[in-house]
C-alpha cells in the first residue's frame, strides 16, 4: 500500500543521510556497521533494500563489497546514483521491498535497514522478509532493522515532546497497536510507521522461513541522553565508552526495548 505521508516526509522534510552523519545518529551508524560487519562474508554481493541515498552502501563499498541499492523513492535512487554511480561495484534502481526485481539466490546478503518500519501491515512485512529469503543464496544472511515499540515514549521524555497533548495521543496509539501515525505533520514526530516489540522482529523472520542468528539492541540507552552526541566529535575519547555501553547490553532480553532500533540477523538455510 502506498503511503503519501511517508513519501512526503522523506522527499521534503527529512534527510536520512544527514541524520546518520550528525548528532547521535552517528551512534546508530557505528553500531549498525559493527553488527553488519560481523556477519558479512568478504567481498559479498549485498542488496541494500530501502537504501535511501546510499549512506550504508557507501561504507559497504569501502569495505570491498559489491552493492545493489533499491529504494521506492526515485529521488533517493537518483541521489545515491549521483554520489556513488562512479564507484566500481555499485548499482541502483527503484524497487519495492515486497517485489524485488532480482533473480532467486542472486546475492550473498540482504539488508532491510528501513523498509520494515514503513510497512504497517504484517502481511506486507512478511512479504519483504520472504523476498529477501528468495533472493539470498542458501547460507546467506538477511539483516533487518526495526524501530522499537517504546521509541516515541522515550523520545518524548528525552526531548520534552511528551508535555504536548497531541504527542501523548500519538504515543498512546504506538504503545497500544505499534502503528505510529502523525496527523500533525510535525517532522520531528516522524511519519507513518510500525514499531516492533522486541520479540516480534525475529518472529517475523522465522515465519518467513529464515533461521534467526541473533536480535540485538542497536544504541542502548545512549541515544536518549542527548548531551552524549558530542562524544562522537572527532578525537573525543568518550566515543568508545558510549559504544561499549551499547555493546554490553545489546543481547540482554530485558533491555532490548530500551534501544530505539533493533537488528535481527537471520540466514537462509543451507541446502
């Protein structure tokens, strides 16, 4: 199902590339890199689904992988192609995560680092998982990201949005149903999305036919403590301490929902 509000959010109000390169977005980026790198084989063929303007494709290429980026928004694909099109091993096209234009078993790894939280219907999320399973080789890896169910609640506390009755109404729906809707249009309050409970993400992968390796919290508590952003400035020795605080609790079941993002790593069973 098309969601005009989502398209408008990314086309006019939000820049994912910039978000991950400044502030505490750098904590998310560093942690995603850590988790993905420990599961990718060398010189892999990586499919970056919902890859936006190529922020993840860029470092994957630097690591020596070949990357094919697909995204639903033509503007994203155009920007990614402009930035990375001259790099050996990079290609990009407009495509839907639920109907990937690739042959069966044609890539070594699939990244779903965005599509699942913009598919509010479970059937659509399972379709994306199953497409990832179809195009990855036996033994290949699928790594998917979700926003956690409690993200708006914690963000509201961290940024004082929770004192606004309109935001509290949004949070109440998030907690009750997982479906995040922002009728105000305020870009600070995100756009239409689905927020997973920690147990839901690996359950979806399993139902789709994948074998789950691990589910981890990405940022831990650090994301909610806004003054920590300066720890990611060049040369700041505190950076490693903030990253380690996320690492040591990444697999603690009782704390998974504290992170704004989850990653589930799964594989297609070898023949």
